[in-house]
């Protein structure tokens, strides 16, 4: 039998974008091939072994709501779970988990191996094949040709990757992995607009040489949170604490003395690094007045002594790395298992992508993940899922799915990338979402699972569980709205206990729950209030709907007002030179970016609200 060489979708790269892309394409019905350098590194975490956090956790929950793998794999691999911003409003609450690196890879690989319609193959891709201006397949390092209508490129930090440790540098995709040179060359030949970015990672430490007794332990939350909407704490492996220590004045002196051999400070590195995840040398330089920085000691797994010291990412020479970590309390005798390093790599200006993540210039070619200028596993996974499902839809000539900014962080992410581009590695924050009251972690399934089902991404098990949950929420809200409590029929103490003061009139249970001081649990202790539901997810939704509905409704009104212009399509042949009153600068920007909708046009830097009004007038005239 011939080896299969023809597929609907080929995904290149088995990182966080590639694995979600391949799974999504296959779930959406495409015969999919995942090609990657090394099957052993499927789902590998290049940097810290943790998933989630503010904004990022929101993306993970959305990927989960659409049937993706990341949250479920984290539930199987997470060794410490926390809810960040637990005391703040639900919009900014976020789940974060420390993962066992090996368990995480196993969980991802098992999902890939068991996904119907997905073939795995270990090979580097060196070339893309084109027919006119459409992609038609790829060629691997040993010359095997694979054909497909759509190709999703998720090459991460590998394209022209250059690793730096002090003034030494060498080509690599990340430490220990080969770079992608031929493919990077090919993409440059195709005139795709390329830039250079940089990221870095700390040295890894041997836990047996660390004195944890002088550090502050940081336990996870109890009860232990869960990432996937279908997950349970029973799936989690053993939970372990992290520890906190600090840099000090001596650490900072050592770093300052080493800056003349820093690739960043001597100009050897040209790529821009992530502002929100700076190296320790960058922090010392930028916050010169600060004499101490926190360092989190995070276990890399349950069956290893390796520790990830979060907060001391560095590309200083190895001797400086050793001296700086040994100057930190508890690390005086530490052994470094792997040196820290920085990596520079090619990325492609995402303003040349459509909202579906298909490139504008080559039909059927999709980009997802770090290649688009983002940083982070979660951002990569979310883009992977989007590109994967849209590649599958492209093959069947279906319209792409482009989530809106008011529907999902995934919509915010894609829209930010394609309209604003990046000037530094892009990471997600809740502050990037203008409708964040509606885009919460807790309601990602209510926002997206039905859409996922229509797209073919959500299986029967998830769909049944979701429908049951949605019905339970609706039923309980209805019941609370229909149930009245009459203070005259209550012993005074009962009413006071719930409200904290005498109840003066009749209330519906739902209206009582609106009050900040009334919890669902306390409400349900009232006589005749009924039996409290046990499903924590349902109870959370009922409570949030009661407490925040007013604000959410107001936000929905804003969404509806904005939506009319947001989705107004801009004709592909629109000549911006013909729009009366538009400045030359705005014309150039619009001609360069070719936005697909008026909403996208409004978010391009330099395109003013006045310019949008002129465009609107012009479009109405054309109709
Ligand atoms: P990757 O995870 O890099 O995966 C790319 C995949 O493509 C790999 O499997 C690779 O083998 C494969 N591949 C590449 N080229 C080819 C080819 N030609 N043929 C076949 N397969 C190919 N993120 C943060 O959020 N914070 C940080 O502090 C941070 N620091 C980092 C430090 C370092 C040193 C590195 C390397 C990454 C860091 N990251 C950080 C980024 C994080 O690892 C990435 O954002 C994330 O892994 C991107 O996922 P991806 O799927 O796009 O790419």
C-alpha cells in the first residue's frame, strides 16, 4: 500500500498552536496530517511549566469550550492550581496551573494519537509548494511531498532561530532542537513581511541543592480548582507547593557588572523582547530604584528535582548566571541543570492575515502561534484552534469562523493581531477586551460551546453535559424569580440572618440574590426556598446572573450599537483614493492593511473616527 501523501489539511509544527490546530481540523472533519520535527516534543512547554493566568486562563477556557485539548490536559498534568484575583470581580478572575511537564506532553500526545482523522508524521518541513497564488502542499527534509488544499504553519520560535548565552550564539529552534532555516528562507522568498522578535528563559535548577527551608511556601488553592468544563479535581495528580525567594542588592550588582557581556545590552540581539515578561537584566535596568525582585521556585514535575525559577530569565554569560542565582537566599549552593538563554526568531506581520488567520497573499496558507508575533502557550493554542477549524472549512469551501471581539478573547486576539500588528511579543490581558464583563472564564462554554457544536468541534459527551448545565441554570433562575419570600411568614431571625437587617417587604429569591451580601448558600437556608443545587458551575452562573445582570445588559446594549458598523464589509476592490476627504496618510494605511470590515478599519492605528465617518458615507453612496 502506498504511503498516504494527500490530505485536506497539513499542520506544520507540534507545539501548542500546531496540536490544537491539528485536533480542531480533524474534529471539524478534515483528513489532517500533523508534521513535526520530533514526535517526542509534541506539546512541549519551551519555557515555564505553567498554563493560564489573567487573560491567558480565559483563552484556555475558550479553547476548552470549543472542544480543544489544553484545559483537559492541564487537569491531568496540573500539580498546583490557583485562582488569581479571587477577591475581585468574576471578569478578571483567572485560573492558573503549574504543570508536570512530562504528564502534560503525555496528555497532549494521547489526544493526538486517539483523534480520528489525524495522522502524525515526524519530519521537518523545508518547503511549501504553490499552484499560482494558492498553497498546494509541503516538501519535507528527506524530500517527501505531501499535498493538501490548506496548510497551517505553526513553527513557533524555530524560523531562523538564534540562541544567545552571553556573547556566544548558535542556530537552534530552542535549546536542544534544530532551527528551521530552509522553511524560513522559503517564506522570505514568498515576500511575506518578516520581522525579528526575541524571548528568553531562566536557568533550570536542581532542587536537591536548594534550601527551601528559608523560602516562603506558596500552596495552591483548597478546594483545588479545575480547568476544563468537563474536568474534576479527582483527575489531578498529587499537588505540591511552590516557594518564593527574592533577588537582593548583591544579585543586582552581579548583573550590572555582567552587562558588558549581555547580548541584549551590547546590541547583539536585535529582536524586541516581551515587555511583560522581561529578563532579570532588563528588570534591573528598567526598575533601577528597586532593590529586590520576587523569584518563584516552581517544580517542573512530580518525578524530577528540576526547578524553574520564575523571575530570573536571562541571556547573560553562564558564569554570571551562576553567580547571580547563587547570590539569592536559599540558592547559595545551587547546581544549574540547564543554562538560561534568549532566542531570536522570525515572525510574520499578522496584519497580512485575514480574520480567519489565512494569509492574504497565499490562499489556503494559515499561520498560528508565535509565528504571528504572539508569546505564550495559551495565545498559541487559541490561534491554533481558530486556524485549524478555518483550514478545514476552507477545504470544504465553507465561510470561515471569525469570532467577534464581544464573543470571545479569541476574537480580541485575532482582531488585535490583524488590525494593529505587533511591535513586541503580544500576550493577552483582560484589559485588551472592551467587553470583558461578558467575556469571563466562567461563561466561556455558554458563549462558545453551541458555536463549537455547529462547527463540528464539540463531541456528543461535551454537548450533552453542556445542554444539561444550560438547562439547569435556566430552570434555577426561573425558579428563583418565581419564588417569593414573605417576611411576615418568616421568623424575624431568619430574615435578618440573610439580609443582615429586618426584611421590610416581600422579595423574590432572585432579587435577594442580587444583593452583594446575599450568597446562594445563605439564600437557600430560608424556609421554603427549596433545595440548593449541588453543581458548583450552575450555582456560580445563577449567582453571577443575579448580581451582574444589570451591568451585563448595559454592556450588551453597547455591543449591539457597535455591531452595526463593526461587521459592515469593505469591498475588496475599494479604492481608498476615491473616498472624499480621507488624508493621504489614512488612504495609505487602509490600502496597506486592506481591512475586511469597517470595525477592523477603525482599529488600525492612525485611522481616526472622522476617517471612519467619511468611509461610511462613501460606502452608503456606493450602495
Ligand atoms: P512552539 O511551541 O515553539 O512549537 C513549534 C513547533 O513547530 C515545534 O514542535 C517544532 O518542532 C515545530 N517546527 C518548527 N519548524 C518546523 C518545521 N520546519 N518542520 C516541522 N516542524 C517544525 N512564553 C511566555 O508566555 N512567556 C515566556 O516567558 C516565554 N519564554 C520563552 C522562552 C523561550 C526560550 C522560548 C523558546 C519560548 C518562550 N515562550 C514564552 C514562548 C512559548 O514557548 C511560545 O509562545 C509557545 O510555545 C508558542 O507555541 P507555538 O505552537 O507557536 O510554537
